[in-house]
C-alpha cells in the first residue's frame, strides 16, 4: 500500500517555478514602489531647486543616508518637468545627482516665504524622509533580473535536452551523464520469444546458448568454459537483428539493458564516456545481466579515420571508455554485451577482437524455406484465403528480408480491404509484391501507340532471351504498365545460388541486353529505356574483370582494394585501359549473342509483344505456350522438394515419439533382462 502511495506522489515539475516567478514579478509590477511604470530622470541640484521654486513639486522625499532627494511632480506640471507629456505611469519623479545636505533647510525656507506662498496659492511642500538604501527589493530584482533570466533559460534548455520530463533522471541537469538505457525485466519486458523469430536457425542457436549460459552457468563452467563477453549481430537491414535481441530479453530471466548507440553521443564533452560508465555500473550491480546496444556503429566507428577533426573527438572518447569497460583492467564478470549493426566493416578492430565481441553472429537474408517460415508467422493475424499457397509466396519474394515480408503481408491486407474483400487472396499478395518492388501503378500516364509498341518489344526481348538461356533467371511476369519511374517491368525468379559461374553471369548479361537488342532489330532505332539495363550490365562486367578474375586477358586477378587511405588505383594505367577494352569486348559479344537469339526466335518474340500490347501483361504460362517448357531444372524447385522431404521426415519422427510412450504403457514393465541389465524399471 505504501508503494502505491509513493507512486501516486506527484513529481517535481520545473514549470511551477516559472509560474511562481511570474506571479512575484506581476505582483511587484502592480504594487511596487515605483520601479515599474515609472518616469524618472536625474538633474543637478540647481535645476532641482528651480523646479521647486516654480511650484511644479507635489512632495519631496529626502534620503539622509544617501544624501539624495526625489521630487514628485504635480500631474499638471509633469510635461514642464520632463519636457513631454507623461501618461499611464504610476509615479514620475526627479532625483538629484550627487550628495545633498541642506535640502530640509531649503524646503523649510520656501514653506515660510510669503512671496512663494502667494505665487503658488499658499501651497506648502511636503517633505518626507526615507532612509532605506539600494532602492528596496525592486532595485535588487532589477539588478539581478538579467542573470535570473539567463539562469532560467539555461535550466529550460537543459531540461529539454534531458528528455523534457517533469522529473526523473532526464530532467535534472546534474544527471546529464547518466545512462539512458531502458531496463527490461519480467514485469515490463517484451512478449517476444524465440518462437516469434522465424528462420535464422543458426543465429537463434547462438543467442539461445547465451541465454542458457545465464540460466544454468554450471553446465558450462564444470567443463572449464567461460561465459562469452559479447556477441555482435551483423546483417543487412530488416533481417531481424533487433527482433533477436527482443527475444533474448523475453526469454532471459536476468535484467536486460537496452540502449541505442546514438544515445551515448551528446553535445557536451565527456557525457558519452560518463554514460558508458554509468551503464556498466548499473549492469554490474544487477549481474548477471545483458546489455544490448542497437546500431553500435554510431560510437564504434574505427578511430583515426578523420584526421582533420583532431584527436579530442567525443565519439572516440566514448569508444575508448566502451573498450575499457568491456575488457579493461577491472573485472566485468556476469555482464554480456549484445550489439547490432549492418555496417560491421567500419567498426574499430579493437572492438571486434576476441575478449570483447567474442562472437559475430551473421543474420543474413532468408532463403526459400526461411521465407516460408516467416510468411507463416506474419499470416497468423491475417484473414487469408484457404487456398493460399505459402510456398508460392516464398518463391515470389527472392531477396526479401523479414521486414519486407511483413510489409508484403500488411500491404496485401490493405489492398484487399481497398477492394472490399472479405479475405486476402493470392492476387492481393502478388499486387503487394509488385507494389513494393516496382512502385505504384500509373495507369493514367499517357503513351503514344509508337511508345507503347517500343516498350512492348523491349520487354518481350527480355522475356524471350531469359526463357531460352539455361542460366538466365526464369520469367514470372512482364508488364508495360508504368510503375514508379519505370515505363515497363519484368519480374524474374532468381536462382538462389551460393556461387555464380562465369557462364551464369554471361547468360544474365545477355538477358539484360535483350531489350536494347530487340529495339534495334525490330524498330530500327534505340531509346533511353535501356539505361537501367546498361547500368547493371556495366557494373557486372567490370566486377567480373577487375574483382573476380573472369577475363581472358586478365585471368585470376583481383584488384579489389579495401584500404580507406588508398588514394590511387591498385593497378596501372595500362591495366585500366586493358580492363576497359575487355569490358567493351564482353558486352559486345553478349549483345551480338542476344540479337542472334532474337532473330532465331523472332516469331515467338512478335507474338509476345502483341500480347503485351493487347493485355499489357504476360505471365510465365503465356511464354511457355509460345516457346514450350524450359528443359532445365530449377534450383528453386530442388530446394522446395528438399524442404518438403525434410518436413515429412520431421513429421514422421514426431509421430513416432508420440506413439512410443503409448507402447511402453501397454507393455507395463520393462525388466533388466530386456535392457541387458540387472535392474527393474517401471514404465
């Protein structure tokens, strides 16, 4: 009960300080001693006496300690005293410059002077005494008001930088060096488990072992093993690195500190290193524990790569402190560091050595069976058609990451809802894949008949070449409906190869050049529509020659240079010229090969182009009807068959495990004779 009362207790909010100060200043403004809403000036004693003798004075206040006096003017003579009309002010007075000692004698003389009294209608001057010094409270406030404003402005900025909250660590300027890590435990932890992470069997096994080590360390320490100090999750964006970390937080029974790499970086010197120290201090206090740093490349970039910035770089200081905490002179037992990045190549070598990040867990793009498993996870909450083939969806999304597949499922549901469907069908998923790969359809874009025919011939050229080459990617769909910035698009099913041979690459290059070749052969001119194809071809050819050693004149040579300080090419000018010549030769050979194949298949190509003009889209079945079935087996089909066999074997083993206990129960008792031993065991 007391804990609940403490939680309901309101926290300190700096806004109340601002309100109180505003109220005090407002009160002083309306009830002060004339410091606000006041017209004033200083004059010499002779001028001061002249104002009194002229009868413009209402009263005089004498300050004997300071030796000064103030003349408060009559409202109808304020303009005479100040030289201009004085309105909307509470007080108007004139103060003497310097010390005055005989003011009281002068006032008494005027009050007894008959001539003065006659000229001023027998009005006497009131003389009052005020011996206070420094102008009172308002003078003090006015003197320190600029400093007060600066202090409160600085506090306001620091409060905003600390997180904008009305209390807690972030709102206190003295806590700017405190860690911003979020503590995850059983009560407030994510509900993600390893069952929610589809695919990535190897990566899951690595992180599961870390969780098991924390739960049951004796299992490993009895054999002399030591707990790993760190594991680095490396992989392309969207492959599930952060999801794996969330699963660790959901599975582990230890405190889990989550923080982004950019949270260490601050505009103040030394804050990053201070936050690193505070983070590890908290983790050690709650050990065994896990620290997760997302996007660690924000602070882990290799040192000394930017000499112009000088040696006192705040990011480098933060990295140095992180290195010290991970494996420095002090002990760091019971704390495991998980980190994620998709730029492991730029990380500092000291961060990647054994003893800091002992393991690098590669989280790659999912292959075909893994994509199927990911689809099954994301399709759980989607009202899908019962006839939907998950294998087909996995085949249609080569190169997709887990995040891309999640986006496909969500986009398909949105498309189905847009068309007022009750379930999400196969066509909705295909439209979602097209939307993500090619962009939004632009059916309203106007094209002339000549442009439409040229685009159809171009896309039909790609389809014809890819269908009739053994190593080219099999065709899935071709359309001449503009999508995004493309006027036409072709979808292929890439073979998921682990290595690529020279023949496979040359077939792909020939297929890419099929569009330009078809334009030249059947329209008599070439257009700018092949620019993307030519860009891909040029990059591929130069990679084959300069990096992979697949050239006839430069065999087995690799000129790849990963040295960031290398300002020169790793080859001579003569070699550069030879590379250019080889690239032109290889592209020219494949271009002539594409034209020869198109001439051979020109009737089928013409039929494909006409179907495209009429229907604006063709599928693999249409190409198969024209050219016949491809005689080459597909690696994708082989993978599916292997996966199907593995699934069947796993289902058979599960069935056997379920049947075995039933058989033992029916047997009743297993004797030592049956087991080759001398003991009895009840079933």
